[in-house]
C-alpha cells in the first residue's frame, strides 16, 4: 500500500489532484485509514497509469471516467492488446 505522498512522488500527480480524482469518483483509494489517509494498492496504481495516459492524449477527466466506467471497458483492448 502506498500513501498519497508516495504516489505523488512516484507519479508526479499532486496530492490535490489525487484527492480530486477521489472526489469525482475517477480514482478511489484502496482504503481510507481511521486517520483519513488514503492508501493505494497496485491495482489502483494501474488505473492511475491508464488515467495519466489518457490525460497525456488530451482527454478530459469526465470522458476518461465515462470510458473507464463502461461495462465493456477492457484495459487490454484500450491499449491495443487483445
């Protein structure tokens, strides 16, 4: 598990952005501790990596959320692997 600070340091995404992604339902932490700290596991970090790729391509957050929430979203197809 990684804290917001650790994820921010590794990915370059600000803690504020991570909290915003949580607020809009785009990237939920794996768990929230009793102290209110957000913790992220490897699965959530993979989702963050996908989000960052879409952002790099210029996609708005709401479009990314809609695409990734689609019931037929397949990460391998999204990245051209079948």
